[in-house]
């Protein structure tokens, strides 16, 4: 069958003819993947993180701090106004609206 297909393709006189065996056997189909067990995956992850920390010469160089952004009074009041508008659109929020007033007074003192 393959020989017959080869002869038929050769009879067409096409440029850059691919051999029939190459066409029928796609190399990508021969690729297999290894599936790891849970323990192997965990061990690999531990090694990856262990190596990344070992590569850091000084642990003080690792910046793990979160910088706190200073929020101005105006931005705080505008945000509080948004929360107040949200609460006005809800039901049974009278107590929370009173708290918004107290928070606003606190912010204005600052």
C-alpha cells in the first residue's frame, strides 16, 4: 500500500515531495510525557524553593515588606462619601450611616 502511494505521488512530479512514511508517521505523535507521582511533585517543588533561597546570599536582601501608601484626608472623605451613598441605597442601614458620620468627624479632625 505504501509503495503504491509512493509511486502515485512520484507520478505527479511535484517539487519538494514528502515521503509517504514521513507523511503518515508524524514525529510529534511519538512524544510521551512522564506523569509524576504526588510525592515526586512535592519533592520537586521543595527543591525549587530550597534552591531559590540558597541562591540568595543574604536573607536581608529579600524585600518582603509591603509599603503602606499614605492616603490624604480628601481621598478618605471622597471614599467615605461613596460608602455613604452605597448605604443610602440599601435597606436597614441607619446604624451604619450614623457610623459613617462619626468616621467623617474623625477624619475631619485629622
